[in-house]
C-alpha cells in the first residue's frame, strides 16, 4: 500500500526533475510533461501550486519555464507533499463520516500516522534525491555540481 498520493509523487518527481535539468535555463512545462508522459495541462496546475508555496519559481517568456525557488538542499519531500495535498480537495469523495468513533478514535490515530509519515519525508531533501537519481541512472552527470545559490 502506498500512502503517498499520485499527485504528491508527481510533485516530488517534478521538483527533482527541475532540480536536475533547470541549469542553465528553466525547464518548460511541456518538456517536463513529456518526460513523465503526462498532458501539460495536467501538470501545469500542480506546478503553479508549487510556485504559490515558494518551492518553484515561474519564469515567463519564450525561454521560460520553472526553476527552484530555494536551494535544493533546503526543500524536502515533505514540503512538496504538503503543497500537493493542499491543492487537492476531498469534494469528489462525498461527505466525510461524522461519528464519535471517527472523531475520537480513528481520526486522531490517522492524524498521528500522517504526521509520522510526513516527518520521514521531511528528512529527505531534494538534494539527496538528485544525488540518488544521478547515481542510479547517470542523469545529467555533467551538471552534478550545479546548485541554486541565493
């Protein structure tokens, strides 16, 4: 069972992809979508959500796209997952159950488990994920030393 939503997984993958490929110019959403076999319009809303919380920065113009808004060592998988979760609604699931069992027993335990899960993601930086990607697949070895500096 995977506890991380597909949207959160895609958000983490997009940020790591941008971290690996945004030098010397920003990554276009169209190229990012092609690398992950997604329609660009599907990815664009997610990228905008990441811009709104300060993980990505949007660059306008003909050579525009997305780049990291902070150093990759200062962005965690937990930050990205939280941003992706903020933008999704549960409206499509119908009304939430309302009972003492849910409110007093199940809800607090699920919240505790969610916090533990996110704390593990908080310990994983985009820098670490980039290093793993470069080691495992040889992704962009010539840019391995590039890093965003403020």
